[in-house]
């Protein structure tokens, strides 16, 4: 059953429920209490059927969505790893600079000893 | 002339070797220049569309969650209404069955009779996890594309600091020409380093965008299908609320004199009509927000493709991302309107038929 078929089936239930409710109102106005009660029972049953359809859809959605969470988490992890690697490369460049500064200081110290 | 010169050089093996080294040097220099030209194309990506995309995903996720919370409340009201009406038995739908030792409880009939609002609560937990994972992904993506990650200023500082240190060292050890300043590391070298990192960043962005496209497609498809389920669920709850109000109105009319009675003076009847109109406004706003959210989730996959195009430097007008941004703002406005206290139907005041 395609999504369109499911939507059409739901729409049919919805229309039938609305018709049953209007019939309940009309029969009540006409004083046909037994007929009205009957129509109300039908309207309620159709309303329950609609709830069952939605419940099934929600259950199916839930199962599929839970399977998707690891895939999205994996995408986030891959992106974070790339960020870390780029940051690491920048840090390496900074270390080269820091090493030069350290060397400068070491030479400075060495020169003082020699002097 | 050239040939003669070469012939003369060829007579000496030492010159021959020097020429070979010179050739190799020229080749390496050419490769080096070509490499620098190749890297020179590696400019930082434009972060703005990434930020817009990230905001659109967050706004859509937040709005969908808010609609879900609202619908859960409606569904809960509906459940209570059906129990009070007697069309659903409390013991068949609410009497939980515990499973000692398994740390779980079941709704009657092995969970078959679980009221919709409970299911919506479960759905919300899953949706929050989905949104959290997607939100984290697009946020990190935005960071990866961001200027701050490979900041040219940082590299300029690195170059200057290294130059200063090198010059200081050269002066101390008495290197000739140190007084004029030796730019061994130099801004140029730092720039090559930056370009190398930039190249690595672009390659990573491209790979991640390609690899994650299926997950984003699936996420959006899931959200669209959830919106469809919510649309149906809302219509059921609206039906129940509206029909209860109409039944109540009919009772008031019958109590006050029948079908043809003028109810202008009836406060009870007026309150019911007001409630009905308010219910309609709320329902319309919720349906509009669902429709707007559907627009957003339908365009999110295309927006993700546009980010890839921009990283690959293919021409893109970012149409989907622009639309997403606009629709996101619209969605936020709709929900903000819905959240205003004046537009809320008073909870518990809806009369059940």
C-alpha cells in the first residue's frame, strides 16, 4: 500500500465518520433517538478506526526512526573528526613557531653561559 | 650554439652531474610552483550558507517538536474525552501490566490498546534524539566550514613569530645579513602551510557532505512522514473536540427552547461558539505550521546538496537554502502566534458531549 493509498483510506474513514456524526445530529433533531444513538456508535467506531490507523503509522515511524539515529550520529562524528584533524594541523604549525621561540630562548641562555 | 655548448659540457663528467642536478632542481621548482598554484585555488569556503542551513535545521526541528507537544496535549484531551463518553473503557486502555524483573510495563492487550498520546510521547523522545544528532552534525559542519578554523590571522602571527625567532637566533649566532632580517619561514611559507590545511579542510568537507547525503535524505523523509501522521492525528482530535462542542451546543439549544429558538441572550451558547472559533484558529495554525514544516523538510536535502556544490566551487544560487531560511522564519512566526496566551483554548473548559 503506497502512502497515497493510505492517505486516501484515511480520508475515506474521515468522511464516513463526519457523515455518521451529521446523521446523529439530524436524527436527534428529528426526535429519532434510537437512530441517533446508532449513528453515534458508528461515528465513535470510525473515530477509533482512524486512531488505530494513526497508531500503526506512528509505530512504523518509530521503528524506522530509531534505526536512523546511528547513521546521523556517525555523520556528526565524522564531521567532528575532520574538525579535530584540521585543528591538529593548525596546532602543528603553531608548534613549529613555538619550537623556534624555544630554540631562541635556549640559545639566549647558552650564550649567557658562554659569556 | 646550444648544442655546441652542451657538447662542450658533456666532455666533463663533473659538469654533467651538475647539469643533472640543475635539471632536477628546475623540475622540482616547477612542481613546487605548480603545487602552490594548485593550492592557491583553495580559498576558505563561504560559511554563511552553512550557518543558514544549520539555523534552518534547528528551527524546523524545534517547531516540529513544539507541534508534537501541542498535538500530544490535544490527543490526551481526546483520550480523556473518549473515556468520559464511555466509548473507550479505562481498564482496557489504561490499566498497565507490569513485568517484574524486566523493568517494563505494558498497556493492555500487549500494548495494542496504547492510547495515541502515549505513542506520541514515545515518538517525541525518538524525534529529539534524531534532531539532536542532526543538529550536532550541521553545527560541526558549520564549524568545519568556518573562517575561525583556518584563520589567516593565526598563520600571519605564526609567520611573524617564527621570523622574529629566526632573526633573533641568526643575530645571536652571527649569521651574515641577519641585521637586514632573514625571512626563512616568512609569511609566504606560512601561507603555503595554511593552503595545505585549507586543501585538507575542503577535501574533508566534500567527503562528509557526500557520505552524509543519504542520512540527511532519510532524516527528512522521516520527518515528512511524521508530519503526515501528525496531520491525521490532529484531524482526529479536532473532530473529537469540535463534535463535542457541536453536541453541547445542540443540548443548550434544546434546553432553551428548541431548534428555532433565538440564542442571542444565551451566555452558554455564546461561550460554546467562542470556544469553537478559538478551536478552529488553533487547528488552522497547527495545520499551517505542519504544512510549513513539510516545505522545510522537503527542501533540506537539496540545501545539503547545494552546500556540496559550493565546496566543489560549482555555481549555486543557494535557492533551496534561501527558501529554507524564509520558510523557517515563517514557521517560527506561525508557532509564535500559536503560543500567544490569547490564542490558546482554555484547557479543560471544552465541554464533552
